[in-house]
C-alpha cells in the first residue's frame, strides 16, 4: 500500500503534464475526453483544484453542438472527428465525482448543461436491443456495432447522470431507462458486442461499470482470473502477450473493491507498485518475458487509475465510493426484451460451462 503523500505525488505527476490549454494528453500528445476525465478525477482526489478547474474548462470549450467531443485533439485542434459514446458518458462520472469530492454546487450547476448534452448524445445512439454503438463518425453516421468495455463504462456514466439529475431537481428518466436496458444487455446478451475478449478490459468492465454485481460478479471475475492475472506483477492487458499494465490492474482493483473482495484488491494493488517511478508517476506496463518497460513511457491515465484505486482502498476522499456505489443491477423487465434472461451473469459463449463458484 502507498501513503497519502505518495498518492498526492502521483496526482502531481499528472498536473505536471497538463497542457497550457487545460488538456491532459497521452504520452504521444493527443487528448481524448475519457482519459482526460480520468486524470481530472485523480487530481480532484489530491485536492489539486486549479488544474482540475482548467481541465473542466477544456471539456466545456471543446464540446460540440451534438454533445460529443472529437475522438482526438492535438494542441486543441481536432485530428479525429469521430465522437465516441463512452468518451461523452464519462464526463457525467467525472462531474458527479467532482461534486462528491468538493461539494461545489455552483460548479455542478454550471456543468449540468454539458452533462445533459453529452448523455443525450449517448442515449441517442442506443439500439432497439439496448446496446449503445461505440461512435458516430465525422459524417454523422452511427457505428454498426457496440463494444462491451465501452458500454460498461457508459452504464456507469448514465447512472452518475441520473444521480446528478436527481440532486439538481431535473430528472432525466430516459437516462435511467437507457441504463437499465444497457445493464440487461451487458448481463445477458454477449452477442450484442464485437469480440474483444483477448483484452482484459472486456473481462472485468461489466463489474467495474456496475452492470454486473453480487454472485454473478464473483463468477465473472473467477472465470478468467487465471487467464489474465500474473501473481506478483499485475494483470495482462491482452491474454496472449507477456505484458502487464498498471491501469488495467488498478481498474480490476476497483472492480474487486466494488464487490467487497478487498483482500485480492489490496494484493493486486501492492503487486503493481513495481511500476512506480521515483517521481510518483507510473510506467504504463512491463513486458515480463523481455523484462522491459513497455511501452517506454509513463502515462497520465495510468497514474490516474492508481490514484483512484488508492482512494477506493484508503478512502482518502468523499468520492472514494464512486465505483462501489454506482450499483446498477437493472430492474429492466426481461419480458420487454423477450429473452427471459433477466439480469443474470454475463457469460461469454466460450465460458458458459465450468463456473467455479464465488471465491478465489
């Protein structure tokens, strides 16, 4: 485990890479809304108010009329015009987190129109079955498919948006319905999503985003534990490469904490500390066959995931329960869908047999 002072130092490593316009970039220089928001949440935990203020101003300044953000911006200039739904949805999670941490009602009220436009953009790309397609392209055409990781994150964003709406006295029941329908698809319809199963994110994200909880979550996490977890090092980014990454490991920590499995959460968080740099930042990953950092970079989004995981485990801020408390077990009526599956566990077809129970 790391100390509060070390957490602050890690958040300061994010502030150190923030650009003059408020954007928080990837190592190669572009900014996208999702990773930007993740970094703002981490800096909020550490009390870095001015970088956070500038970061939310960046979001407000680059939101488009349809509620979305360009997929990538470099020096404030859009370089990829597609608008990802999970990018837009995560802004709601960020604003709700900021409200929990700071209690700044004036900021929340100022940010509300931005959140409303973002989540209406997201909800407008939901299919009849309930999944939300991953983007609208530069010509305004909706994508032909949805992504499981992205939809899991969108589910959390919609739930946070509902909490914001209720808190501000401006209910948005269509978001709640969209979240319920999405939770059902995440839990019961794996065929709705493109196959990205080699990525660890597609394994744990239905739990992290709150769509799958309880016994079903334990079963899901147990199912691919041996595939992705490398004892003593963290978790693989992809199943077929000897490469562990700190961000994915810390997201799994958050998922484990959300379902009360704090023992394994603490162990994994401790395991990943081998990627900590002396300045408080974190290497993105470790190629354990070649014994080299890969890629050879220390990324802001990685540091942000570490801070959020530390906050969940140590309860450093009033926002420490963000992933734990957004429990989205749907009340969606399966008869409406017609599948009769309710919100049972998300079971990939290749893993439908041989469940190992609830524990590790």
